[in-house]
C-alpha cells in the first residue's frame, strides 16, 4: 500500500479513535486519549476530516488492602482510602473546524467500586472511641465501606490545531477544558459524603495543554506521540487534584487492510493532592505503562479497538494501593 493510501486509511482510523477518546481514564487523572494515525491512547496530530461519534469503556483494576492492613495503618496514624476498581463510559462527538483544527466533546459516566476509608468522619469517630490496635480485627467495623460510587462525570472539550504538516510529519497543539458537570454528592454506605477523589465528578475546572505528533517511522509503521500538562482549580470539599504531566508514544503496524496492531508506552506523573489547604501525602506518584492493542476497521466509516495496559514502573507517594492493569474497548464511526 502506498504512503498516500496509508494516510487516507489512517485518517479514517484517526477519526474513529478520536471519537472514542477517553475523557478520564483515572476518573480525575489522564484525560485526553486517541486521535493519532492508529494509536489508542496517544493523542496524535491527525486532524479530523469529517464528523465522528464514538463509545468507549475504560476500566482499571487495583490491588487491595485487607481490613487488618487498614487498621494497622490507622494505628500508625495514617488515614488511607482505597477502591478495587474504576469504570468509565464515554460518549463523544468530534468535528473539523477547518483543515488544521478540530474539536471534540466528551461526556462520561463513572463508577468506583469496593471503596474503603479508615479516615473519614465516621471512621474517625469510631476509632476515637475504640482506638485501632495493630494486628487485631476488633475495630474492623470502624472502617467505612462503600459498595460503589456511580454517576455522571465531568465534560471534556478538546481542541487541536495543526501548526506543521509537511506531508510526512504533523505537529499540533492540544488544548482542553474539563467542565464540572459531574455528580459530587454520593454517600458512603454509612451516610457520609464520599471524598471528592472518589466522586464521579470533581467540582473543579481543569485545564490541559500540550503538543502532539503524527508521522511514519517506515512505510508500514506509523508513530503518534504527545506530552500533556494539566492543572485544576479547587473542587468539591476544598479538594484540588495535584498537577500532572502525561506522555504517550505509540507505534501502529499497518500490515493488513483491516487489522492494525498497536504498541504504546504511556506515562503519568502526579503531584500530591491538596485538601483543605493540607497536602495529602498518600496521593500522587509516577506510573509508566506498556499497552499492546489492536484496531479493526469494520468498513470505510467505522472501526473498533481494544487494548490492555500493564504498569512497568509504579512509584506511588505514601500509602496507595497499586494498579494491577487497565483496559479499553471502543467503537467509532464517521458521519
């Protein structure tokens, strides 16, 4: 297949993938995904040539602490929260503004499951009456358990402006704003407002900006990359998520008209969160993932994809439950 034909095919794939781009893979974490020549996570600089719609499911699964560990943390004076999983479901719409600029809108529904906290109001009251004792489960009832925290999430508006295109390589600026449309009033199973970090929405306005690249390593190998910086205003319950920088590098291998294997390296680097003007020491950290995936072109207008990400480097601040893996499934169609 010629480079020209590859570019036409990649534009179709790019549109489908940008349409299914994930708004918040980490609920309030990484927030811009897709839109490259064949990437699933990397943003890329391929500008849309027609309107696109998409659906995407992002899921994350974590290692968990036992009740005994949570009690031991409390006995050591550590307030710790954890959850077993996060799921985010996205509906998106993207359109070209002109040949060098496009805009996408993304709405989401989020759900945290298997949440536990040894430091919310109910837990602190209970532990204040019956102090935690290391290696004893006698105060296990003091831990705040919550089955799930579902609801509408925040809305992401993303724009890309391609400022360089020589036919082989493309560069684009990326800018976005996350609007606080999500739910922030979910309760624990004991009736207390859940911390903002585990609400479907944030209550904050978040700004993101960076640069993206799309090009070819060889005739059969396309590259997409980005570097994105983000910061947020203060949100619900005086919570401000730590500033972060993310990078993505993807290589897609066009060896078949319909099937495109993809391998990506994705990284996110978080500062500590702040709540009530207090730095949360058990937050923030650095994670790098290796992410194999595949794109399948159903027809000239639509496609599906799937990928899975495994942490190859994970250095979290303080006491935090490590991530086991994440995966994404999506569908997109140009209209």
